C-alpha cells in the first residue's frame, strides 16, 4: 500500500503529464501546498522530493520548485514484474558471458554492457591521480595494502557515506576489487551452499552468476520499475521460505532503474531484521542520480549491523581501477578474513589515486557534470526507442544510472534477437539473462552511456526492424 506522499506525488505527476502544469511553472511553496492538502510540512517536502527524484520538477536555490521541461513521450512504462516466487537454481547464464566478451570488440555498437563510454569518465583526472600516486608514494605503491585497505581511502569513503546518512567509521570499511567482489564476499560470509537468497526481478545478471557460483538458490521478488520490490511479496516469501540473505540495488537499480523511497528503505531494513535476514545492498549507481540530491542508503537505517553495504567507482571514475568497498556491519571480521584469503589485497596505487580524487574535490566536480550527461543520454535513448520501436513497446523512466529496460509487445525471443544483432556488430542485453529462470524473453536492457552518433541511431533502427520481422526467425 502506497504512502500518502507517494499517492500525492503520483497525482501531481499525472497532472504534469496531462499539461495542467506547464514547463517552467512554479509550484506552490511548501507552506501553501501543505495548507491546500491539509498535510504536514514534512509530508509536503516528501512529495516534492519524490517528484524531483522522478524528474518531474526541479529545485531552484532560494526560489522553490519548478516543473521541468520534459519531452513528449508516448511510450508507456512496464508494469510490476510477476516472477514465480519460489526458490530456484540459476540457469542460462552462458549468454551473459558472451555479452561481456562483446564489449572487447571495437567495431561493435555497445548497447548491451553497462559500461560507461570513455566520454563519460574523467580520464585525464584519473591519469593525473595515478601518476601522482606513483610519484609521491613510490615505496607504498609497489607493496601490499592489506585488508582493510589504504587508510586515506577508507577515511574519504567514511565521509562520503556520512553524506548519505550512514555514519560508518573508517575502521569498519574494507576495500575490495570492485563492487562485484564485495558482493561475493558478502554472500560467502552470510550463506552456505543450498541456502536461499531473495533478489529483485529482473536483476543484474552478475548477481545471478555469483549466486549460481556459490551453489545458492534465488528467490525472485516482484519488482516495480519506479519503487522497487514489493515489500508485501517479500514478507510473504520470508514467512514461507528460509531465506538467508537478500540482495537489492535500491538506488537506480540495474536493469529497471527504480529508486526506492526512503520510507520503503526503512521498512525493508526493519522487515529483514525481524526475520534475521542479512541485506546485501549494492549501491554502485547511487552517485549518478539525475537530481543533484544524493539518495539515502539502506545502511543508514541499519540498527543491528545486518546490512552489508557494497559500492565502487566503476560507473563513475573507471571500471579498470577495480576500487570498491564494503561496510559489512557485524560481519566485518569474517569479510576481512575472506578478503585476505581470496586475493590478499586490492592494488595500492588505485586506492591512493581515488583517495586523492575524493580529497581534492575532483570527484564531486566530475559527478556534477556526469549526472547531467547521464540524464541527457537516458532521455535521448528513451526518445529513440519511442521513435523507432513498434507500437506496444514499453520502456522504463529511470532517474539515475544509465540503462533502460525495454519490454516488447511483439512475441519475440530477445535471446535469438541478440545473436542476430551480434552478427551485425550490435550488442544488446537480452531479458532472460536478468532472471533465474530465463523469464523476460520479450525484454532487453539498453545501455545509454555511449557516444551518440549515426552508428547508434542506425543500430536502433536495425533492432526495431528485426523486431518487426520477428527476431526469432
């Protein structure tokens, strides 16, 4: 059941889409709005924040909230997913490996892998930081930075986490080789082979691969493309099955791009704590929301140390740096040991370089530009899908990250479609790889973080043409 602020935000969003509020029009102030609706000022602020997060309005300093200019998109959004809510073994992840290999093909139009194109990353700043680390810390960079990792980096990470409501001391943070290693370490710490892990559906295929590799079972939870997993369905699943862990991406998930509202995050953490289920929170996209206001994290509501917070700089600085981290709460000692026996340490030079980018403010300056660029890229992709794809298509409207989820009205198998497209040097991510049981055969994920040119436009027209032909022929 939706909260009052969510219902009011949906009502106003619908009015904006119907043209009752014009682009650039100033909305009533918080005090006036709360009086009009007989609600508290806090609820009024929550309504406006939700509208801002969903891209309908924008806050202007010392001026108020204004309706954003939005392109007229006819194409609807997908509905909530409806997976079979029971534990399953993972199947059909071989194509996901082929997709990863396709990212190394220089002539392929990369719409499949969620890897930022070079123009979206601060290459020169990263290069300078690495050079500075090698020059100023010659002895350190050729040695190990044993777990928990470089102290200056962990100090900066603790400060960033505090900015999103999570007061985690630097000593409770462990540096990892990217977010994926953090998630695998978390799973190893809280589960044993055969255990059940609850996941959103659809979910990022690398999470499914990790669950599969560790001999675990996946329990898929119905998920809405705006608000995230159904907490009611999750509660029923927890009552019916012995779930040991839950993996979610609450901020701009991959592939749906949903942003879980703060109150739902609070309820989620409380629900899992009651059932003594660990929450593995993947926040790799949290820094690239289209609003300049950074969303909160589930870890901020963790009172029992059962949220294992995982993140990295792969989507914001460079995937090649392989710098991630985990704040594992009560599982700190076990995670630190598992990190050590797995690969002893994360490379020292990248840790020092990232710490300097954070300390100097270069990272935050880059984010301000990157958020605007990712927002434009996603908007452009949605417009292109609306322009090229056949009637009956649905597409998500993420307010962060850089991927969109496309649901086709045509009876088409995107597994086969993706193979035909690879022959034409075009990559997409077919829907079945985002499911434990190969659901979503009429869906695909498209990455928007590519340099937009005629090749991309032609690639989308080619995809649309094959859909109309019947991509499984």
